[in-house]
C-alpha cells in the first residue's frame, strides 16, 4: 500500500546534508555536525511549496536571501521543506502537509499547507542539528536525544506508534548519546558517541538493515567498524569510518552501493569499492558522493542528469566510484535529487547535474561537469534538496556608531557611521539605508557605496519632523541593522534634538 504523502520515487528521494561546513580542509573524518556560526541562507531552484523562503512559484534561478535571519547553525532540506537551527530552536519553511514543520497544524497529509516565511517549530530548545526527510523531520538535541515529527506512514518517526503523521515534535524512545542524525526518503539514522549506528522506518529496500519491510523503532545496524559520520540516500544508507572508508547498504538498482554491480537491495553493510581517505559522504536520490582528504570529489550511482560530474550525461549507472572533473580544494559536498554541490576552500560553490531550475547554476540545463554558481561568493555551507539549493553565507556585521545630524542645506540630514571589520563575511559591497518618521516604522530608502561612511538625505521634506534611520551592510547577503539614529532637518520647528 502506497502512502498518500509519498510523491513519485524520482521526485521525493532527494537528500541534503545539514550544517557540515568548516572551510579548513579536515585531516580526518568529521564527527557529528559543526557548531560553527554559519550565517544566513541564500536559495535558488524550484519553489512550488515555498522551499526557497519566497512566495510559492515554479522556480527562481537567482540566488535570493531568506528573509532577515542571520544565525543559522544547522540547516537541512530534502523534498519540499527546510529545517534550520538558530539559538537552539528549530525553524522551518516550505511544505507542511504532514506537519513536517512542527507548527501544531498540518494539511491533513495531502494539502501543502505551505509556509514560505520561516516559522518556529513548537516546543524545541537545545537543538544542535536537524535532518529533513520527505515529509518527516528529525532534530538532535545537545543532550544526545532525538526528536521527530511529520509523516509516519512507514514508521519513520521511530516512536513505535501507528499514527499516520504528527505535527509537533516528540522524542524518539530508546535513543541517547546520539551525535549525528540523517534522514532518507522515509527512514532515519542516528550515530551514537560509541560509534554505533541505529536506524528505523521504511525498510522495503533494506535501507535500515535486516528485518521486515517496516521498522517502527530504532534498531542497531551491525557490522560497521568505528563509524564517525552517517548519510542517508533515497533508499540507501552510508557510514564513514575513522579509517576513511565508506560502507553502504540498502537499494542498489542504480549502483548506489558501489560494489561493482547493480542488483537487489543488500541489508548487510559492505565497503564501497576502492575508496580510501574519505572525510565526508553525501547521499542523493540514486547517487552518492565522497570527499577525500586531498580535496577531490568522487561519485557513483545514477548519472542520467550528469549528477556524478564526470563529463557524461544519460549514461549507465556507475557501480564503482569515479572522480568528478576539474574539482580540487573542496571542503564540503552535498547531494540532492538529481544535482550535486561542492564548496571549495576559496568559498565558491560549484554545481552539476540537473539545473533546469537553476539549482546547479546557469545555464538552465543539465551540467555534465562542475560549474561555478555565480552570486554566492563567501559561502560557508551548502545544502542540496529536491531541485533546490541552499547556500549559507555569513553576513557582514552592522556598521557602528551611526549618527544623524541636520544637514547644511534645508531639508537635509547627514548620516555617518563607522565600518565594522568584515570578519568571516565576504567584503562589504555597499550599505542599505532605512528611513521612517516613526521609530518602529522604518523601511528601505536608499543605498550607499562600500567606499564611504557618509550619506546625505536631501529629501527630509517635512519641516520639524523627526526622521529615524538605521544602516545595514551587505555583501552577497545583507547583515543585521545598526543602532537607530534620529535627526530633524533644517529648518526645524520647536525644540532641538530628536529622542530615539
């Protein structure tokens, strides 16, 4: 019996990695998730459910910032919803038909109930990482517990219940000491601090391990040596060991297990052929990627859309790993439905595979080899979902000591500020001036070049009125606003001064 929440196999089987990125190339496999301050999200690609953080539309190939959010420390997407962590809380946007945003309401399992503005998930705090599946969500707390919500048609919430979906988070029983989570199409994985891997949910392709077709509570996945990181593909699972090898189990119809052949699912984990010195692994719909310690990317599995980046399209599945063309200095990878991403040490982002909606960069086409994605320089993190891409870019810090004083000309006000050091952000490209006549009603007004720290408002036309301002610096993304400043224009009426 098929789930009413499950879309087509090709569409829904996308996977994204969450909050994985440090720019320094690691010398050994990463454990768990990075707690580094990443920044704000820039999105591009398909947007039918608002997963770009914009009003739903077919797509938007132009990289666009997701509202005024600046402190994402973990982010994940898969099918048509996005989860992100800020200050220990979880926020979500996109599809919510099965309650996968955790807002206390849903679309009855069928209607999108889309939310394109980030909304805060109910009742979660102390969260360090998230993983988004197809209609289901996982959160890892700093205390090592795992929480789940959304679709449960195949037991993917791991709570051993028969509920069809849940629109608020609930703890997954029996899991403690967890350091990483991953979500496949309809199954979940957890890595414990002792190096053991646990799985639950849909097991029709043996993606959890030996057992029945549905495993509604976590079970131990045996036969894995010294695991330090995990990833989930559409119907396959991956584990990275401390020795730098990758182990795989589950579906193999497109060579997802990289054991030299295609065939039936395999429930017992086995090593991927010919891979050593791996520091990260990522699972896509029917393909997978590995990043080696030398900064090179290798891939295997389906390659119809060029998602392996080896220069070919419409080719037969690759059953052993092959190297992506022209990539070096890579620090992080992500695998989506039919496209792939790489973040390089120079903080540029490269994409390949299906890019008909712009998820892999321009032109809108299939890309057989990695292509530089324009407009997202200064990146610190990447996420690949179903037909969409999320790039994490640290915003510039706000200008300091903004002041406003009456100008020398009538109806003019002079603004000045001190530039802040860019820190981890890309170089400042300019300043955004906001203005209003009420301190709580300030809107976009003008722009100033990056080379200056002064702006004259020559249109303060209401005599005697107070004008309130703040200034925000922007690079690829815009940062938080400065302190608020206020002045009256000359000639003024009444007392001098302007209380902020």
